DNA sequence: GGTAGACCCTCACGTAGCGTCAGGTTCAAG
DNA sequence: CTTGAACCTGACGCTACGTGAGGGTCTACC
């Protein structure tokens, strides 16, 4: 694997190197979530560094509790911002570590009590179970807010883009028409296409990614 | 909830207190894994402290990666040793914490590189993914050994039981036959049944609990 | 005592994310 | 060339619940 995009890992090698299963990687390919860079003549999958980078993000988001469909939607929107996934992942790890340390301490107290032939209180056990479910609860309210805000910001960016650009496009279009340019003129076509693009950002932009 | 076995938690209360779902608790009841202490006249489930203690062990063993059937088998065998589950659980938490700290450190380096507009190496990403799968790998070799040793010890107990009892059974059987007793005699039938039981411990004892 | 909403029951269909297997082709080392 | 490992596609199956339907119970309040 070189630092450019030369494909060098077959599916088995990638699976072994990452600890994932071949079945998992094929599953992701089937879903269009992680497609190989190319295939050999025989149909073998070849993965390059871009796929590895994307795979990191997939697995990290899985660990954050997102379903595969959600991950696909998110990655297709966010492919320019790899840093945000890493940041979230770090935050999640720190949360887990903290909760696990608390739970471990709690369990050590339970173990000490059992060692002394004292039955721990029921509350101890209930707290321990609750600690376990807290650890496995993937989204804190803060994280959900963050993701929701992210979606909103993308929406807001689109709105601002349209607001900034539309008057300029309109003014240029008007200038062209006052100059007597026809609708087949390349510049007019260009302006019209961009205007259609901006309009399309509003109608095709929201995919409704609520989790069942 | 008092310190004796008075049932006081209904299923919703137990679910809320532990962070588990009502559905999960019902599911465990259906499986006979965690049965309520009693039911009200209306059929509501009532859980006491004994159930809470058992539930702790169930959830802990789930976190260790055992399936529910395996947990049932293990708990039915080990109901006298709650301390071992706590111990294993502590060990698993410490393992996870250690791996998560390593992964967090690794990710922070990746984030720093991305911050500086440097693309991290592919090896960094591969290592990160591997770190994630290591964390989720439930059984360390030591734990597998421990569980295997546990099963072996149970097996050895069965062997000893047969070795101790068989000669006595055989001697009694011989005495009965030298007395002229027929095979239909109750005592002879009893002895034969016990001998069949002991033999069956060898052939029916191993459930092949390998995990796919 | 009556009411209303939260909580409980059983039953049962459905699912996400793979695991496993079958049957066959390709690749790489000896 | 041979052989065994690695790869392909296709497809059935699984675990541990989630969800909804339809109905009864419990508890607090009027």
C-alpha cells in the first residue's frame, strides 16, 4: 500500500488487517457503502487507501450506534469533513472510558463485599446494571443535538448560498437578455443551469434520516 | 425493595431502574432465563432482590459476549458462585479501558494530523480500525481458557463420580444376581437405571458449545 | 363510585447485520 | 502442472429483541 491511490489490498487481506470479516466487507459493498477501488479481471475486489479511510469512518460511526443506512447517508454528505468523525469518536471513547471506570470501581466494591461473605445491596446491583446500559447507550443527548445541528447547518448553508448567489445570477441573466442574447447562448445556458441547481438544493436536500 | 425477598418491582419499574427495556425482561422470562418471583392476580410480574442479583449476572455475561442460551446454562450450573462473574466482568472492563485509551490516543494523533492538513497514513487508519475490532472482541484467550477449564472441571467431577460409584453399583448388582434375583426385581432395576445414568454422563454430557 | 391515563398482559410479525454454506473460479507457490 | 488457499455469487438462517395490535389492571383524582 503506497501513499497514492494504488489499489493493493484484496478483501481477505483487508479483513485480516482490520479484524473485520470478509462477509462484512462484502456486505458493505453490496450496500454500496464501501465499494472497492476496482476489480481484477476475475472479479476480486481491490481496496486502496481511499477505501481504508472511508472504512475507518464507517466502523467508527457503527461504534457510535448508527445503522448502516444512516452511515451511508451521512458519509455521502460529509465526505469533505473526515475530522468531525474522528472528533466524535474521541469524545465517545472518553465517555465510555469514564463510565467503565466508574462501573469497575463499583464492581470492585461488590466483589469485596462478596469476598467478606456480605451480600451487596440490591441497589448496588441495580446501579451496576444501569451502569452497563449507560455504557452501551450510544447517543447522549448532546451528541444527538450535535448531529441535528449539523443537519440544520447544512440546510442553512444552502439557504445562504442561494441568497448570496441568486441576485447575482438574476442580474447577470437580465443583463444578457437586455443585451439581446438568446437562450441558446452558452453563458445564458450556464446561468440557467446554475439557477436550476440552486433551486434543486431545496427540493432534493432532505433525506429524513430518523432512526426507527 | 427491602433486604429480604419481598417482591416489590414491577417490570416497568425494573426496566426503568436498570435502563433495560420491558421487552428484554419479558424475553428473558419467556426463555426461562429470568423468571419473576411471582405474579399478581392480574398476571403482572413482580421481581425481588434475588431476580435483581441474577439479572446483574445475565447482563454482565451478555457484555462478555455470551448468548442467552449459554448464559442460562452457565447460571444454572454456577448459581452458587456469583463472585466469579463479577471478577470476570472487572477484568473485561479493565481490558476495554486499556484498549480504548490506546485507541483514543491514536485517534488524537490522527485528528492532529488532519488539523494540520496532513493526511494520516493508511496504516494509521488500519490500526485504528483494528483497535476498534479488538475492543469489541469479547473473548481474550485467557477467558476462553478459563471457561474451558470450567467445563473440564465439571467433566472431571462426573468422571470421579462414576469412578467412585461404579464399583459399588457393580458389587451390589453381582450380589443380587448371586442371590438369585431376577432382572425384574425393583432393586435390580434401580441399580441398572443408575448404571445407565452414569454411562449416559459420558455420552450425553458434552454439548458442543463452540461459538460460530 | 366513576374516570382517565399509565401500566400491564399475550400474541405475533418483522428486522439489522451479518454467519454459514454451497458450488464454482482464480491465484500463487512448489 | 498441481494443489491448496483465496476469491466469487447466491441464498438460507440466526439472535435478540423492536414494534404494534387488542385488551385488562392499577392508581390517583374528582
